[in-house]
């Protein structure tokens, strides 16, 4: 039966989000909080996309990658938060099984893409700061486009493997997902089929999509910091350190929470913190990225001023 078509396997048609079940009395305050986060994250990321497209001074590799990051963040927020807000407001956490799998695939693909894109952005900054004379030749338009396309394709194709594996599972309950979105480990728990294969593939793919880009990112910033140490001006050194440290902090939070959830062997403590870690890589990262990467940037502020004056 486990090898039959999906339509003949499914014993449950819908599932129910438990969400933050222990905080039912805080539903309305949580709705207001996450609504503000949703509006701010969408406004900030869409503004960056518009500025990068419309302002010629931002047509550089760094802002090209930032535009891609903002696009990823906007799509990620739209994948998770609308349903989450509806659950807080109405108390109805129902979602169809296919809808749940679609949400997982969309968010997982965007997250996998972002893992590699952040590494490309770090590499771009490494070339710009440590090899400035070769920057134009190395990070030309063709290379940047190919790198971005490679990130998007690898993310979406890689996560399609899980959809294929999920389609061979028999789902017979329980109907409850102990999370605020359709997270892969929670979907697997709904199955009464053998799940060792998909769990092994999850560990392998999680390692591939998090550890190599994290290593590239950290290595890039180590070389950048070593180069910053050679700056004679104390003011310039402090400014560069401030920018790099904020970038590295956000990137580290994103990678670290993903690695703790999907790569590190599970303990009772990590399972208990699963939802909290998920808040960091699903919601806080799209919120912080516009503030850290772009809206504090002098060139972005100048582009915004020109855009508003048109």
C-alpha cells in the first residue's frame, strides 16, 4: 500500500496547527505583534526591491544580491505569517494536507535558497574588501546572475526531493501539528509508514544546505575582519567593525537555528526549544535583514531620498 498513488494513500484530508497552544490567552496580543512584524517586514523588503530596480546607483553586485534576499524574505513571510495570523485571530488552525505540504515546500525551498545566497553575499563582500582591484572582473554581471540563478534552482530542486518522498507516505494521523507552520519533522510524524529514509535524507540535505554556506560565510568574514584590522583610522575601523558584526550576527542566528533544528542530534531540550528556534529563522530574520543590510546603508538612504523626490 505504501507504494500506491498518493490519492489512494491519504487517510486524513486535513491537519490542525497547535501553534502556541500553551499561550491561548495571549492570542490577540500575539496577533497584533506578528501583524506589526508582517507589515514592517513586507514594507521594508518591498521598498528595497523597488529601490534596487529603479535607482541606477544601486545597480551593483551587492545590491543585486540584496534585492534577491529581499525577494526571498518577502516570499518567506507571505508563506508563513498570513495563515499564522488567521489562526491567532479566529482560533481555527485547520489546513488541508496538500496545503500543508505546499506550505512546507514553498518555505523550505526559499530557506534553502537563502542559505546559499547569504554565502554568495559574504563572498561578494570578501572580494570587494580584500581584492578590490579584481572585484569588477570577478563579480561581473554575468557571474552575479549565474550565482543567483544557481541559488534559486538548487533550493527549489533540492526540496522537491522531499515532496517526492512524502508522496509515498501513508498519512493516518494524528491530525495535530505541534507547530505554527508545516514543518517537515511534524509532517513526517503524521505518517504511519516507515520514515527512516526520509529522516536520513532530511539530515543529509540539511547538512548540505547549511554547513557549507555557513563555513563560506564565516571564512569570508574572518578574512574581511583581518583586512579591517589594517585600516589605520580608528573611526573607519569602528565603522567597518560595526557593519560587519551586525551582518555576521544576523547570518549566524539564521544558520545556527537551522543547524540546531535540522542537523544537530535531537535532545529533549532542543525539541522543547524547536518553536522558539523556528521563530528566529522564519520571522525575525526577514524582519532584521532590511534594517541590518540596507536601510542603515548610506547609499540606500540616498537612493530612497531621490526616489521620494521624483
